[in-house]
């Protein structure tokens, strides 16, 4: 570390020794995520992972990448950085599991205005927690100090995950037919989407971010920073017991964009709005932001973070299996004849 010190580079705003300190602080968090197949520790040029292909005829790799978006602004206001990493992992692995894939490993990318090792380590602790929840390994990452590009007290966070699935078991939506049931998996709140609209609608600032709101049962900041729910383990457990024909992660674009992505061209999805969980944050947003109902369903998850399609006769069992895994779920609609659209009624 001492040999790598550069006074000139530090004068330009980049302290390479702070990066080394951050790596040392995050080692314990990374170690928590170690799973069979990991062949390397952090610090190398690449993360090494040897997948177990035993019993697989046609293994398919599935990848997903995403960031946390402007939800990070809430973390900055609260100076709380140990949960946004969960969001980063969730946004990637929840996409991967829609293909029936088990996430194998994850890598993150953190770009900072100024490298504050304790903050970076806190972010990575959240990434590690997300990986533990998803059952995958954190095999590497990158921290880039970019003075003049980001403010000194801000950062951006993104990542990607790689999973694997047997080709014949991919729930590609081709078998979805009219009469099938749509199962909704409850969200933990806003997850990580629509925060530019959230911050505008609620006029989020230092003045109100720590304000206790009775209808939420906690402060506004606590509600907004609630991590995205990771669906990997309950969904994979369900797929091992019930045939899941299609899956959709309800992220940016809400129901109108994401539900059609799991449908073939011969069917539509009819969703009962009354069947969705009623989370107070969405009522608050619509009221204070004076937002049209369509914009709500076109931006937010409205209480459902993932939709699954199963045969009608499997619906009750699917809900029971999910509930037994600790994941609240319910039948929220059905598949009808149509042309790859969603109808909310």
C-alpha cells in the first residue's frame, strides 16, 4: 500500500490507499457469501467460479444487470448506506430467477466522488446480505473514485449476476393458456423503481425525510429505504414442486410493461386490482402527488413485486408453497385469450 501511494494523484482527488482500506473493510462481508464453486477471493483480476454441472443435460447461463437508481438519493439524505446493496442484488437476481435460473455469483460496481472506505464497506455489506438472501456468491467488484464527475458525498451503484438453469425447465411462457392463474408475490414496498417520481411527488428533502408518518407507521425515510424483496429462494423452491409456466419481475414500467413480457402472442392477463395487497405508501404517493391511477400502475409495483403463471388447478398449492417459504402470495388474476397485453380491472 505504501509503494502505491501517489501524492500527485491524491492532489488530483484520487486516494488509491483509501481503495485498499475499503477492500480490507469489506473482506468479512464478502466471505459471508462464499458458496461451493467459488475458486477465488477478492483482489484478483477476475472472479473464478466453477459451476456444478452434474445431472444437467443442457445447462443455460442466464445473466442480469441493473442499478439502484435515484433511490440512492434517499440513502444520501439519511447517511445510511447498508441497505442499498440489497436493492442492487435484488434487481438483478429477481430478473434471473424469472428464467428459472439459480443465481451463481454477483459482481458490483461502485463509482464514488470521494472514496470513503467506511461508506464503501457499508454499501458492500448490503450487497453481501443480498447475495446471502439469494444464495449466490459475491466474487468481485470495482470501486472507481471519480472526483469532479460525482459529488464528494455521493456515489452510483450497479451490478450483475449470472445464474444457470436446465434448458428444458425455462418458464418461457409458451405453455401459458387461457384459464391459467396469475399469482402475485407481495412486495416490501416501492422496491427500487420510480424514485424520481417518488421524490417529486412527496417533495422529499432534509426537512421531511425523518418525519414520522402515522399512516406508514414509521418515518418517511425508513419507508422509502425499505430494501427490495429477493424472491429467489421461494420461487426456486416452488418451481421444484409446481410447474411455473411464466414469471415477471414487476420493476420500472409497472404492470403495463412487465406483465406482457411473460406472455406469448395468443394470451392476455386480467389482473384484479382489488386482489392486490394494499400498502399505504402507494395511497400516500397518489394522493400527495395527485397522480392518475394509470401512472401508478405504469410506474410502481403496487404491492406485487413478481407475478407467476400456473395452471388453474395448481394455483392454491402454489400459494401454499410460497406462504410456507415465508413469501406472502395470492391469486390476483387469470389468463385470457388476447394478444400479449394486461388488463387491470
